[in-house]
């Protein structure tokens, strides 16, 4: 164990004690990856793409908690809140002005469950995946051509 120096004491006094896996907690709206049932990106929340999967997981996990990103507008989180109320799941809006994350909503427990696939993007149709890969290839070509003229 390392000795604490004056800077460590000052940091603790100003910001509180350091939590293990602090970067992971900031990314996942204050929780750890091992506790997550389902994580939706901001884009998935705004397009309501993950509502069916979220409702399905809420039915299976009635003792979970829904954490929502406070940087997403209220109107985009309304349906998620309504689902949480429907299944009597507590929900909290997390606002962290110091750290930005692409996570829009997280369904989580307060203990570890170690679920392997927590992202909705893993459930994409194979046709959608092919379209995304084709678009990425085309963008690569366009970028190469643009770089010739710079």
C-alpha cells in the first residue's frame, strides 16, 4: 500500500474519497458495468429504438433501477420514465456536468450480475449490420478521395 502525500489528502478533501473504477462509473452513469442489465446509448434513447428491449428487461428484473442521463432532453426520456412507472421500477436522472458519456439510460442492480451482452446494438439484424458496414466502406473511399484534394 502506498503512502498518501499532501496532494492526495487535498484531493480527498475537495472531491471526496476515490471510488474504485471511477472512470467506469462516470461512463455508466454512476454504476459499474458488472451491475448492468441493459445500457442504451443517447441515440437509442432519442430514437426510442430500445423501448421494447427495455420493457422486456423491466418485466424480467422488477427490483432493478433505471438511471437516465441528465444531458438528454426530458421529452426523449419521457417514455422510459413511463415504462419505469408502469413496472414500479425506481428511476433517477444523473447529471454530471464534468464528464460526458454516450450512455443515455442504464437498467441496473445494486449488486453484480455479470451479464455479458448489455448493449442493444448486439441485437441488430444481420441486414442492418451489412448496411452499416457498406456505409463505413463507402465513407472510407470518400475520405480517401477528399484527402487527395487537400
